[in-house]
């Protein structure tokens, strides 16, 4: 649908995280003046989740954690609107915010995901790594725990054995366990109280860490974590947190700090009409177009790539960025009447930080662990 007197097509991007920002930039670079790009986000910054674990142990420049979208879009013809999109009506090709209603020719939904919550009672506290506020509280827990260990040692020569429970042994759980261990050890060393360390343990319901990766890689990661002083409890499902204890199948274990890393669901908490059932995400075809409405496309963590057959997760920044770039190219193809290209949902290399400098990369059953892998992961986190 053209806008009267304006032959340009309006492409609206909802969500300017890794996927949406890459898409908006490529659209503006390649397709201006054919398209008018309008990009919405609830906040003014791109939040770089991939560096969050490291912010516990080192000072990462703020612009690497939150990059202003105005800088990312600087010099590009993108109309950035810092407003929450409250509803989409795919049948009439409109969306609305609190203050305005807007028509689109193409809509790309890139609203990311939200943490799956762990059940808990009112007396218990659970932290989530995606929230800056919760990460600040995690830092407080770490320094309080080190202070308590030092005081205890001064009193009776022992140390306080607080437990930091990381629930979930995926990429996020592993990286946070490593970072918490390092941050605690550094805080204890500063207080000369390192002889009895607080416990850091991962609780994973599956039979191994990173269950979607090859088994030998999982075993390798487990050995590295255990050598670093991180407990790994496999086949252990945490049902809920009650009175600050983890309720497992047959026992309850007290945990001073609980960090929940059990996965995410698509973030589609707005009124969506005309796109069918969206619980598992916006269902898309191979070209990342909604299976119900061809003017709507979806990328990143909010898309449901039900067509694919691989058993690996696609909830990675690297996948969201690739999808954003492909969809920008495909919108160009739609406008020129050529055939769109499918998204080849390949498994991409998986990188895990295992310390401030050491990292590990796995691809196609092979893995490498060392400083080079650490430097590569750090580089990729910063230059996306
Ligand atoms: C702690 C942590 C560590 C991670 N580490 C890695 C890693 O090392 N490597 C890796 O590849 N991936 C990693 N990931 C996963 C990666 O961050 C996500 O897969 C990626 O961010 C998904 O990109 P996206 O564009 O789909 O969503 P996001 O980057 O989450 O962006 C979604 C955007 O949509 C906006 N939005 C939501 N709702 C609305 C609305 N109604 N209106 C307007 N805007 C809206 C949000 O504000 C947000 O800016 C990590 C994730 C976490 C939480």
C-alpha cells in the first residue's frame, strides 16, 4: 500500500536489538530512497546482553553495554521512535503506540525474548541476568558474601559458605557461573579471606551442560568448570524456590543467591491481531515471512522458525543479526519483484567465556579452548 503522493514503501521495524538494528541499518543503506524506515524501541539504547557476565569481573566501557541507537543510526535515513508498540493489526496493516497509529507496507517484528520465570514464594528472591537492576543486586550479593566470609574468618578462623545457585546449564548459566566464581574469588582475595570459598553451583535438569552441543564438548566444559571450583549438578530439576531454598525432587537446598538462567520465551506482550497463535513466537516460513500475513516478517528471538529441522537453539545474537540482514535484502527483492531468498538456518559456532581471558569455541563437533578463543569471543561481543 503506497502512501498517497508518496511512492516510497514504509517499512516499520519493531524492536531495535541485534536483529532489528541490523535490519534497519541495512535497509536504510541499501534501499533509501525506495523505502522509508521507521524503527521503534522502548528505550534509546541497544542492550548488548553478550557482555553482561563479564561486567561482574571487569569494567566494560558503558558504550559497549548500552549503545545509543541514535549513534548506531547516525547519518542514516531512519526515523527512530522511542515508544512502546502497544498493538499490531495485521489485517489493516496498522500498529499503534499510546499516542499514535501508523500504517505500514511491511512490518518486521524483532521484539526479542523475556526470561522464563522460576516459581517462588513471597519470602524468596530470584535474580534474572537480563535486568540491569538485578545484576546490580548480584554485585551486592557478591561483595556482601565476601565481607561475611572475612568477618567469620576473623571471628573463628572459618569462612562463611554462602551458596550461589545458578539454575540452568546453558550458555548464559555457564558464563554467569564462571563470572560469579571469579568475582567472588577476587573479592575474597582483596579481604585475604579465600581459604573457605562460598559455593557456586549450576543446577541443570538435563544429563549434561549445553545439551544442544556435542557430548564431548559438554564434558569438556564440565571438567573446566569443576576445575575452577564450580559445582555442576546434572539431572537436577529445580521445581521452585521456597523460603530461599531450591525445591528439588527429594530435597530442599538453601541458597543465599539464586540466579535464574532457564531460558526465554518470545517477547510479544502487546495486542497482536491477524497473525494467529503467537505463543511460540511469530511463525515464519523459510523467508522469515509470517505464515499468515506476507506483509509481516519476524526475526531473532521473537520468531518461530518452525520449518527448520535442526535441534539446536537459534536464540543467539549471531542468528538475529544474520536474519536481520537477510530480511533487509528480501524486502528489496519484494520491491523489485524478484524472488526472496530463504534463511539457511545453519548451526553457527558456539563461543563460551570460561574466564576473563579464556574462551572455548565449538563447531561441527570440534572445539578449541584457550586465549585465542577468548579473544575471538570478546571481539565478536564488541563488533557485531
Ligand atoms: C545474559 C545473556 C548473554 C547472552 N550471550 C550471548 C552470546 O554470548 N552470544 C550470542 O550470540 N547470544 C547471546 N545471548 C542471546 C542474545 O542476546 C539474543 O539472542 C539476542 O539479543 C536476540 O536479538 P533480538 O534482536 O531478537 O532481540 P533483543 O536483542 O532482545 O532486542 C529486542 C528489542 O525489542 C524491544 N522491544 C520489545 N518489545 C517492544 C515493543 N512492544 N515496542 C518496541 N520495542 C520493543 C526491546 O526493548 C529490545 O531492544 C545472550 C543473552 C543473554 C540474556
